């Protein structure tokens, strides 16, 4: 299998060359299931598991392989199996917040980063042009996409169900600040040709969006076969059904690769200020004009943000969306600090035990 078509480049080769084990070969994770990983490699498709050493040294869930990751493999002669001995550095990643049980009392649990897809070039943000169209959700996805290191592209699907496409496009363009925007109908297979420029050999894209927006239908249209299961909306509330239950890297006839993800209706963010600054550029520009540098934009005199809302230059709902994401980021920062302190304490305790053990050996 041609590794360059899969996205292998000099960046990954450089890191592979630095490993002490020179017999290791590269592989790319296409699917994960419990403790096993399905991997593409130059020796074909393999089932792989993580080495004991790698599992022992893993700091948290984010340091385990995920779909799209490049890894170093040791193959097993005569078997279609391999052992993953190293996770190569990621060029980009899409992450969300995962709250685990057993956290600090009152903090809502232990917060960890969950990497959903790695080494992606384009993030397709899919939104339906039906009743489920939600501008605030698009802002949320944009914040995450900007922060993951890949280029965002917005797809407005179900054009066949919208009577005023131009109006919807104008609404999205007001908050997207130049992000490429494509209107398609996966059902009618119209507009999909405009996506081909992002699906070239060596390039990887990920599709994000709520359940029912048509991600799987779009991917089926791009592959030319009914590769992924699709389902109609629920009659009870017209919400999308979860037809994708796992993440998977799929090779396209064009040579590119796409990663399908389960629908994420209320995704929990894992990002820093860069994603916010790109998504809410207008809010940031108004904030810079406030009289006070630490303005909270609530009731201070000379607040340019509140002034822009009063004059209609800034939409109130958009500002509330900005505040909501800022609050989530603040809570995430608190949890990360708690985790960092706990990890530092563990590392210190390990260091002390190691010194004590070495001291005992020296006294023997």
C-alpha cells in the first residue's frame, strides 16, 4: 500500500528515523475497537495492539492512538498482526473534553482530553438546511475546527429542503469570516463536485456535525457505494438518528481519505484562545475598543461590546454564544490545573521512591 497516498510525509519519516528500533515500519490507524487497532501499512492491512511498555508509559487517554494517527509497528512474521511500539507526533488533532468519574469533589469529575481524529488537513463542518439549522452550533464547531490545526470548510447540506438558500448562506457568511462555504444536496448528489479539491491523494478530511445532517450520506456519495449505514429522521422530534457508532478512516476513489465520526449534538470543547479569536473575531475587535482593559462587557461605562449590541452592529445571540464558550473554557482551565497539580505530585512521589530505592542499593 502506498504510504504517501495515505498521508505519509517527511514530518513523520523524520520522527520514525529517530526511533532506536530501526526495524519498525509505519502504519496508520483506520479503526479502533477496545484494545485492538486496524492499521494500514506497507505490508497490507493489519490488526495491532499496543506494546506493554507503551501502555505503561502512557500518561492519559490522549497519548493512546486514535483514528488517523501514524504509529511505528513491529510486524509478526507469518501473521496479519503487529505490535504498536510508538505513537508518532501529530500534525493536527480534533479533541473534545471527556469528564471521568473519580474527580475532585465539586469539580464535576476528572477532565481528560479525548482525541477523536488525528493528522487531518480539512474539517468539514456539516449543517442541515432543514429545521435543524443552528447558527450557534456552527459557531461552536468553528471554534473547535480552528483550534485543531486543520482548515475548516462549511457544508450546508439538504439544499433540496430549503426554500431560501441565499438567506441561510448569508447568515453563515456573517459568522464564518471567509471560511469556504459549499451548498450541497447529498440526497440529489448535487454540489458534491465542489468538494473534490479537498479530497486529493495524501489529504485527510474529517466530517463533523450533529446526527442526521447527512455526513454518512455525503461520504457514501463520494465513495460511490453505500459504505455507511444511513437512517431517516425520527418522526417523534425530527432529530437525527445515530447511524455512525464508531470513528473510521475511509479511502476514497480520488485517493484522499475521510474520517467519519458519530454525531456530536452537544460536543464538549477542548480548545484555547486561538479558536475563539478566529471564530469571534468581531467580538474581539469590539472588546479591544472598550474603555477598561479588564471590561467584563456587562455594565461598565465605555464598553464597546455593549455599544455595538445597542447599535445593532453585534448580534445579541452571537455575543451570548461567545460568553457561553468563554465560560466553558474557564471551567476547563480549572479542571486542567487540578489535573496538572495531581500529575506533578505523582511525578514527584515517583522521583522520591526512585531515589530511595537507588539509595538502598548503594548501601548494600
